[in-house]
């Protein structure tokens, strides 16, 4: 009997493996692909077009301002006009998206940004651009962006299949990464053939296309009680603070963005001016990062992680690699794959993080919560931009790069000490409740409270 039983063990193991494969295949087939849902398909198409338009603009703006003024400070002024109102108004944008129909808010901001970019484009095509007009248009675009960014979460969660959020978020992230790869090439073709003004016209057209697609989407909305603006802001922050996995991860993400600004500021200086690689090496590094973002987001759609938040945060610690390599004057053949790996980890984290947040935060407060997420992420970047050149001037470029590598590794790896981060389980492994208790009634950091059951998307 012994040999017969021993021979039977591999057979039983194979049967169990086959049964698990069939069960997994059936569960996947039971969930419709997000692109088969009309509402999400329209949202995805519109957002992809507007992302492509946005990817074309940075190079066009830099060249246009340089041609018109020849001043780096003028470019900094225009960029600041877009960034400052975006930072200041992001929490108010979250309140607006929760109070009103997120689709209507997104449609309105698309039209506003369409008009702003069209104005800049016509100003440049006319041949006599005025810096004040461009700065004012970019300021209007920054205000609209502050109200548009928090609408992404309710739009995606309201149009994607209830059990297909991860795939939907991975699709959105992959499309954005692909546009970042294609954007510089499209920008170059437009700038050196038709002129930089046409890049802004293209961006305006992409916003118009996005608005037209949002106009035919109908998304279920969770009404919230009418209260003061301050009460709405406080409630959104309370939801963030009530989850230790959320706010501690946001601290790590904030540090990541700050160190990314350091790399963006000092990287060209180190690679282009201090090495033989020059412009070509820096372009290769940036393209490798965009490729890594795309591959990471594609892999995320197939991820079945036991601890998604922990895995994503630990992956972000790999950003220390390119920072350290830059500081150590490493050769290009190490820098390119190092940056590709680091950005691949970011591409992987983004859809995993968004899926977990969308399912864990009540629908009525989701836009406000994600607005604080955006606020912390963006706020760290100006700090990095400002501190990096000062530190490099005082101590040399290697010192701030090494310090940033240590800082980002410590912040991201340190989240593993947080119980909520370690205990966060995949969305599909947790029960979904029809209603959520108020934030003050939850055990903070449990990572188990889920938002209301997602309604099936219209269309």
C-alpha cells in the first residue's frame, strides 16, 4: 500500500492544481472586461486622448517660452502659475466632486482647459506671444486641473465593473504610460514642422474629445448631506487619518515625489554636463523610465498579491537605486536599467493602490480623500526642486542624491512596520458591506473597512 499511496500523491496534487486553474478561469470569465462596458470604454478613450495631449505640451511650452523670451525664469513663472493654484485648490476640488456630479465637474473642467490651451496655441501661432497671456491661460488651466484630478476616482469606480477595478485601473495607468512614451515624439514632430503652437491646439482638441465622451456617460452618484465647506474638508481628512495604512503610505509617497524632484533637477546636470553620455544618455534614461511605467502597469493587471499595499510600498524603495547610481557616477549601462526598474515599481503600484483605495473608502467621500492624496504628492515636488540645487551648490551633486536615496528607502521600507500596511489584504478577499460606519467609529488602520457596494455602471 505504501508505494501506491506514494504514487497517488503527485496525482492528487495535479488534480488540485487543475481544479484551482479551472476555478480561477471561471472567476475571471465571470467578470466582464472593463472595455466591454460602454461607459468605461468612453471614459478610457477620452482620458487616453487628453493624456496624449498633455504629454505633448511640456516640450512645446519650454521651447515656446525659450523662443519668445530666452529666459529660464520666464518658464519658471509660467509653470508656477499652473502649479500654485492647483496645490491650493485641490481640497476644494475634492469637495466639489463629492458634492456634485463628478461627471459634470470633469466635463466642465475639460471644456475650461480646452479653451485655455486653445488660447495659448492661437497666441503662439499668431507669432507675437505675450508672456502675461500665456501665464494667465496656464493659471486658468491649473485651477481647472485642481477640480478635475479628484474626479478620476469616482469616474473610474462608477464606470468599471465592480469586480474589475484592478484591471480598469491598470488599463488607465498603461494608457497614461504609453502616452508618455509617444508624447515626446509627437511633440517633436509638431514643433519642428508646424510650430509649438499646434501642440497646444492638439491638447485643446483632446480635451474637447474627452468632454464629448463624458457628455454621453451616466454614472450613479452617492449624495452627501449639505454641510459647510469646512465640515466637508474635515470629514475628508478624518477618513484619511482613520486608516493608518493610508496616511503612513502617503508620507512615503510624499517622500518619493520629493526625491523624484531631486533626481529630475540634478539628473540632467550630472548626466549631460558631467559625463560623456550627454543628452543622448539622459533621453535614454527617461525613455527607459517611461517603458518601465508601462510594463509595471501591465503586470499589475495580472497581480494577485496577498499584501498589496505592503508589496507596492516596498517596490517604491527601488527608487533609491537610480539616485544612488547617479551619486556614485555609475555608467549608463547601469543607470538605464536602474531607472527602468524604479519606474516599473511605480507603474505597478499605481493601479494596485488605486484599486485598494477605491474599494476601501466610502463612495461619498472618495473624491475628497483622493484630493488629499494628490495634494501631498504634488506638494513635495516644489520642495525637491528648490532644495536640490541649493544642496548641490553647497555640498556637490552627490550629497543630495545620496541623501535622497537613503530617505526614500527608509520611508518606503519603514511602512512595513505599520500594522495596517501589513494586514491590508486584496479587495476580493474582504467582505463588501452595503454601508460604512463613520470614520470615527472604525478601528483605525485595520485595513478592512470597505466602501459601499459598487453599483453596476450604466450602459
